[in-house]
C-alpha cells in the first residue's frame, strides 16, 4: 500500500499536534460584591468574597501590599483577617476604620482581581441637646447638628406632625437646626429632628423638648394663626394657656384659707367614724354572745330530758 508524500506529511502534522497539545484552563475569579469599587460606612462590618473555579487557594492582600493573615493565624477575634479555602477566600474587615480604606487584591498563582474600598462617615445626629429653652419674644435656634458624607435633607416634627416650613414664616431651616423668630409660649413642646441621606437612604432622628421661659411682665399673644404650627389647633392651645394662667392663683388662695377648717373637719370625721365602728363591733359581739348562750341552754335542756327519761325507764323496770 503506497502513500503519497503529501499524505505522509499530513499524518505527521496531525500526530505532532495530538501529542504536543496541552489544554490550557483559564481560571475565572469572581468577587462578591461583583464591583471594582464599594463605599461603606466607618464602623461597619465588611465581608468580601473571592472565588475561583480551580483549587488555586486564593489569598487576600491589603492596600499596603502585604498578605492579609488567615483566621488560622490570628483567630476569629481579629479585626481584619481572611478565611481561606481551596477555591475561595473571604475577607473580613470588622468595625472598619479610616486606615482600612484602599485597594484590596485577591490573588492566585495565575490571576488576580482587585476591589477598592472607600470608607465614609455614616449619617448620624451628633448634637441635639434636650431640653433646650429660651425666653419669650427672643429668637432661638433649636440645635440639631448632623454628620453626613453628603448634604442631608431635614424634616422637623412638632408633637408628631410635620412642620410646614413654607406655611410658617417664623420658622426657618438651618444647616444645624430650626430657627424660630419671636418665640411664643405656643412654640413650646416636643420636637423631632430627622435627617436623611438622599443618596443612600440612611436616616437618623432625635427628639428634643423645647421650653419657653415667660418673664413676670404679662405679654399678649400675637395672632393665633401666626403663632401656631400648622399641625396644632390655635384655639385649643390658647385655651390651655389661659386655663393654666388663671387657674393657678385660685387654687393657691383657696388652699391657704381653708387649711384649718379642712383639717378640723377631717379630724372630726375620723373620730366619729372610729366611735361608730366601735359601737357596731360591740353590738355584734353582744349578739353573738346571746346566740351562744341560747345554744348552750338548749343543749343543757336536751341533756336533762334524756337523763329523766332514762331514770323513769329504770324505775318502771324495777
């Protein structure tokens, strides 16, 4: 059987390829979260997972280029460590600090993947003292200072209802509180400061009690519509204020004049009630004693009757 030279060349090439070709497997590395950059809050507990399709034992390296120690080396109580397996490695950054930010790298012998960790201050209310107070007629800002990575939006509440700033001219929003001009007694009460990060949806709130100190000089309230918040009934607030002002002196005067008479009346009532109780108790005791004596006499009478009957029976038998 004869083969042409070209046929032999083709066979040789096919044989060489079959012998020398070695399949190359490209490992696929996946990070979770599957992003190249993530923003987290300071103090947050962070977990990043690195996975491969081949058992290449991936390792994590920090922003300074050094390998993150494994849990086997530092234990689970460490703040920053890696839990390593043959096909994946989990990076733990607990209670994240400012120095933890930077680029982290998951690396094997054949490939690597990176993720940049950005740390920011979380939104929180730093200062909102309670109670806060000022004098009647003054201008005052109810303090509510907020720390936020971006400019927050504020919502103020009075007695649980949203304050309509646009409809209340004496109220003005400030970056660190609620400004009230020409403070009135009707402005006193519980407020709530709520701050919101519109980018992340994070929010925080704080309840604040606001007191208005009235001086000794009587001052008339301005028009109710201007002094009240939209969520409060002006008539109801004015009535409460008037009743407190007028009622206090009357109560004090009546209490001072009637103290002696009230004490004597109370003493007489106590003594009379005690005597009546003693008389009633004695009557009950006497009644019980009479009933007891009657029962004893009846039993004695029955006993004598039985004895006499027995004696007559003995005499008859004799």
